[in-house]
C-alpha cells in the first residue's frame, strides 16, 4: 500500500508527522514524503526541515494521499504542479486526505466540489469557495475524501483511517503504540471550548498558524 | 529563550515534533534541533528524516532541553558525546525534559537519580536501573525535570510546560493554535484502557516503537 504525504514550504510539521506516525505503521505500508523537489522542506516556524525523499512524479498513484496545511498552503493552492499531481493521483487513490488547511489545497485542485469537508477552525468558511460544505467536525469522511480539522486532528484522522483500512483492532493497536491517551492540561482546543478571551486574543494575534508562526 | 531538541538516528518523529509544535511558539523561543552531526536524521520507520540545524556544541546551554525517544535510544544511551552534552546542559537549564524512552537517555546521563519519572509504557521498569522511581503518569514533574510517557504524550507535556513558563492563558492559546481537542475514535491509548487482547498482541509484536517500526 503506497502512501504519499505532500510536503511544501512553510507547512505545519505536526499536520504531516501526526498521521505519518500512525499510517507508516499500517501493515504493508510504503510511506513516502513527496514534494515538487526532493530534499529538505522548511516548516512554518523555520526551526525544522522535513526531508522529502521523492518528487511528485516519483509517486503518481498512491493508494492514500495526505495533504498537510500551514501558512505555505497559500502558495500550494496556486502551484499547478501540485494541483495537477493531486488531480491525477485522486483518480486512483483509495483515500484522499488532508489535515488543517491542506483541505484548501484539495479544494483548489477541484476535489472537494459537492463534498462535506473541514479544515483549520479559522479557515472553515474558505472551504465554500471551492464548492465544499464547511463542516465543523474533527474528522469528516465523504466518500473517499477524508478531511481533518487543525494540526493535531491529523492523529485522530489517521486512527479513523486505520480502522477503515484494517479494522478496529489494528487501529487500537496503533493507538496503544503511540500511547495516545490524551490528557491535555486544559480544555482549550477548539473555538467552542476555549475561554472567550483566549479566542479573541488568538484571532487578533499574528503569531500563529495561518500567519506563519 | 533557547530551546534545544535532540535528534538521533531511529528516533520516533512525533516524540520530537509534537512538543516542537508547541514550544517553538512560546514567546521569545529560539528553538533548535541539535544532533551529534548537523544534517538529516533518519527516524525509526526510515520513511522520514528530520534535519538538525546545529551540532551539540553549537547549543551548549539551552534554557529548555528535550530528549525524544524511539528505538535509537538504545544507542543514544551509550553515546558519550550525547551524555556529556546532557550533563553539561542540565547544569544550567531551566527545564530538562524528555518524551517516551528519551527519559532513559536522561537516566543514562545520571540526571534521574532519585527522581520520579515516566517513559514509554513498555519500558517503565527500566527507569529503576538509573535510580529513578518509575511513575505511571502521563506527565511527571520533579523539580526541573519533566518526563512524558509515550510518543503522543509529548504534546500534553509541552502544554504543561508552556503553562509553567508563560501561564495558563498562553498554554490555552497554544492549545487552540494547534486545535488540540483530541477525539480519538477508540479509547485504547494506554495499557490500562486498551482491550486485553490488544495489549497482548502488541506486546508480542515486533513491529512497533521499541523494536524499530
């Protein structure tokens, strides 16, 4: 089973690495990080580079493809090489997936037309411009298209996908493998749950995900 | 505030990237991935390389240091260059931290003597050989040493640390930033919660974290 995770400049690392940690451990998984050019790809904070081992052309027909988000998504949405690759790959994928604003890149490729989909909470309305129905859920499955909400939601999406691919026992084993028994010290992980003043400060801030860290 | 995250061959990527995604967004954070040699470091599955931008010698006195785990921890525990760096850095850190079996590397450096500490669930007993008190909690704080349980627990640890460093509002803003509102599709993330047959199969498997993916 070939799995391709797209990398691009100024992606948010956890969008890609959370799901990678689950999907790379699926039975018979052959997971490859791909980019328009092979080599190191610098993430949004500049403090980390993830290495793409292959170009887009090297993996034209993955069974599962995953598009992460991050501020670089703005350029990725306009990158015809990426959009062409996504369109062609999507014709033969079993699952086409995204995390965070990666869904906007799927949308730009025309793959969300008429689909329910989600994205990073601050970007949810933007899905409509691509003909998708913005859906404020953590993981949204519509046919073979699976979109996840912001950043850390990719872990939940990947476990959901693991259950679809290999059954509940496999997904639970993978969850135990990454000891994913989340115990955040606060309950501030969504617009609905975070204190109002936190949401307000966050919206006003320019230091975060959409703006580039 | 200088933050150093150690990389070594065959680390588990999420151990490092989960906390990175939080800690790199602390105010005034200057986060650097360090390794014995700068350049790409291949993770346990071989499907990903993370780039270390600096050598150990480049960042001798970080304010926060973080040691991830993964199967490569076995070699890291015997690597005198790493152990020397940890001992020297620890003298002046504000926080010395680990995720997963990274705590065994702290232990090998002599930094857990007499401390309560945690690690990956399958490795918990091994902490005793370094004079630590194995503590089956997700995040354990003992003085300035903060250890986290397996892989994904690094996110909880980093948010806990963010609150210590910058207060609850900051931690909650960072949590909202990575939309960390975990909704795993199963409740299988710890030895205590996973179904017994899952734990049994996992223990018998050689495909997972401790053994190298």
